[in-house]
């Protein structure tokens, strides 16, 4: 170099790197950025009106090879009948599934629908196909698209109009979000999982605390997590208001991806690894906000209210609205306890439950089913318990390990893959007033059926509740063995 | 889409925080493959009892709510899912604007594409509206202001491009389609 020292480029976060690599046209004061989408995942519920829009305008799907579809929300979790038909909840659900089949065929989109051996909950299915890769932009008409950020992708949910935009142009109009770093130090204790961690994070930042932000989860406790656990963590970013959550890719990520159907092979794999290793946030990069949390101090979490930030350690008491000084916060808490039928100050341990659900895009992966089975093994459930694998591949892997036997011998039901009782669209639901400990992501009023009451928890805690017939601390059961 | 410039209406006030999209339209109504006719499912579990009878105490069932185009709701309105059925249901019911102190990201994006104006106000301006249900307000999208019942005016932010689209009845897909040349060049540059 002849003159002076060249300044190194400013350090960047992983989000900034992925964003910058996908800007087709930069944003201005007048127009948002045109952002390129690498992978568009599609399911039957949020896509029909978008395909109709394309038909109406005489448009085609611009990049069918970047579009991948499955079915999960309206699909039954009971097996096909002997006559070959599926037990749909109603004719409308079946019509929606048939429309997805027609749309995929008409527009040349790869579909793994009902009866396909790769079908599954879209956010379980995408990663296990190897379709989700580090550094990609991934979208889907589904708020839990944040899940895919576990691979160091920028992944977020979009509405149906935007599904149409991506189908037609492979792009979206986006303003650049702000960044929020959530640093997790220490290490999760036995019996405490990624689900407990994310519930604790949301309890800290609030149900709208991440609005306008992309979260990056970092720190030693995050590095120590498996891919399944990282997906659980990123999945619920939206429950704190953040559209996306990201974890920088590392060897854990690469090992998980290697050999999957859509993962690069041979020389392309080596080239991809080089690119992927450059993605993690640079030393000295700045975030708009930072929060830190000590994983070592966490206990299993359970929610008592009607939004996911209303969570407490399983051995704590339900908060008392009288202790809230802010009148709006008090009203919110009072309304939640009224709906849930819980008393201020009561221990959540021992609260009677009527049903347990293990599954969903949050906790329907093999590791989650193993966790639940570890508690169910040799025990009997006291309440109706549904165990719903996240995909056909998860179901096969679980059955190969005999987890289906463990589940059924405990008296729980072993179902076909789908969203099931997380969103209760397919007939898997609660009756009014029933309590359900659920490994899903939302405890909103009526989420699991009108009048149903949802307590969010980890697979271990859910299984412990199933065998106790009440909210129970899974750590006590782990100690038995 | 119809161009929107001025919205003048009485308000309906729903003072709850964190009204999620499952309340705006429960998931069992998402099995449709249409956009139309979702107004009847709006706030279904709050509006109707288990037998489908209107609950008289719910604000949308009161006679004075008839014809109101502005919904005033507590902080973090529209949190939860990405279902565009939520703004479809609100618009089908007759709402043209939602006013809150914070509106969830995906819901806000979806609203902008359906002629539902998201108006985010400072707490003090919001409090004036929340305290005066049924009063008339005037939203001027061009000026980005809302005239409050006490005679004062508050301003609200809105993305310049979204505002342009709303005021001219233009949809974003048309703009994206006009970017084809840039999109193709971007794809070529990545090999």
C-alpha cells in the first residue's frame, strides 16, 4: 500500500450482513427497500387469496424453485380412513387443502401435502428439507417464520398480500428494522429448556417489547443449544413483538444441515461453508438495543395469563393485580386472571388441568418428543394428552426410537403431524373452560378453542402435567431416575 | 383500492391492551379461501356467546357503534399472527382506521394494503380519545393529523410510500412489478 492505512469496513451485525446482501434497490425517504427473498414457504391457510390475485392479474410464480409448499393448519391429525378419505373437520377445511393442491399444480410449486412422506408443520418441514440455510432471506405467510432465524437466516412472517408480492416478484418492500441483542450468559440447568428461556425473555421484554426489531440471540447459553432448541428460541420472537430472531450459524448448524435434501453438496457445500462462516456479527458491531439474561438463574416457566409475556417460574405464585400501580397494567392482569379463572397469589403448581398438548412449530421436533417421552416412560397420564409430531420425518424418527410406544403406553394419543391444538382449526380443540398445558406458542383467549385456557410450557413441563393431572415441576420427576 | 384522504367518523373505543389477531378473528374462520364477508366473524368470541347470540355488553354490539369507521384500541393492537383476515374483517365491518399507542408490525403492514389506516398516537393524545368514546374525529392522511374531540390536533407517523399508495388507491404489487429490470439484474449479479 502506498499511502496510509486503509480503514477496515465498519463492523456489522449478522442482520446487517444478510439485509445488505438482499437489497435489490436501497430504501429512500420515499420508498422502502426492494428486498430479495431466497426461500418462500407456503401453506394452505394464508396463500389461496394470493394465488387468486395472481390468476386475476394473469401473473405466474416468478421463481417456483424458490417456493416450497406444505399443509399443516387445516389438516386432520387422525389417520386416513380405511376408505382412503381424510377425516377433515369440515368441508371448508377439505376445500382449502384441495385449493392448495390445485394452486401448486397450476403454478408449478413443489408441494408436500397430505399423504406425502415429507409433509409437516411448515416451520419444522422447511429446515428438515435443508431448504432453510444460513444467510438466506426466508418468508412465509405465518408469523412463526421467525423459527428459521435459528440458522442465521433473516426470516419473518408476512400477510397474504405480501405472499402475492413474493410469488409474483420474489421481492418485498421493506423498511429496515432496528436490532435488539439478547445476550444469554450462563447455562440452562437440568429440566430447563429453550422454551423456558424464551418465555423468560418475553416476560422480561414484554409482549410488544420487540416491535420494530430483529432480535439476535447470542452468548454462551445460546451457543450451547442444539438446532432444535435454537428453533424453539427463535420461533417465539414474534411473541415479544419482534418479526425475526436470529442465531449466528456455527458447527452445530452446519452438522445439522449436512446431507439434507436441499442442502448444497460437494464443492458447493464447501463454498457455502466459506460464505456461512463469514456471517456471524463482527467484533464491535452495534445494536440499537441490548438486553441480557442469566440462563443459570432460570427455572421451568409456565404462563398464567392470556399473552405469552404473562409467564412465571413453575414454583412461583400467580401475580396479584393489586400490586400493580399502573391502572392499565392492573386492568390487563385482572382481565387475564378473570379469563383464566385463576386467583391472585395462588401457586401455579397444583393447578388442575384438563388436557395436555405436545407439538407445534415451537416444540414438535424429535428432541421435544424425546423430552416428553422421558417423563411419560413407565407412567400413566391422568388427562387427555395429545402428542403430535411436527412432521412425517419427525414421526418416523420418533417411531424408530419407540417413542410412539412410550406415548401410547402412558395413555396419551400419538397423532399424525400438523398444527393441531396449537391453533385448533382442524377439530383438535378444548371445550370452554378447560385448562391445557401446551407446548405451543400462544395462550391468547380461545386460541385452543372458544373459552379454552392455555398454559404455555416446555415439553418436559407439559408431560409432567399430564402424569400429575395438574401443573407440576418436571425437575422433581427427573430426579426419580 | 379506493383512495383515502380524509376519514371523518365517530369512534368505537376498545380500551384493552394487546388485542391479538385471534380476538380480531378466531382461527376457525381462516378456512375460507376468500377475502370477502369476514366482517361477521370480527371479534366473534367477544361479540357473541356460545350460542351465537350478541353479547349486549360488548362495545361493537351497542347501537352507538353502528356506522363508526374509527376503532380506538389499547396498546400493542394486532399482536400475534400474520393473518391478513384481521384487517379484512375490520374493513368488511366498516372500519377505515385503527388508533392505538402501538400497533404490531405485521398487522400494520397488512392494514396498509387493505385501506385500513394505522394511526399511532402519543399516550396523551390517545388518552383524550379513549376518554371520549363515540365522539367524532377527523383523520387527515395527507397532513398526518387527527383532530381530537377537545378541539386539539395530534400528528401521527406513517411510511411515505404507504401513504402515497393509500392516498392514490395504488397497490404495492404494481410498483414491485415495475422493478422487474432491477430484480433480474440482481439475480444475474448473484450468478
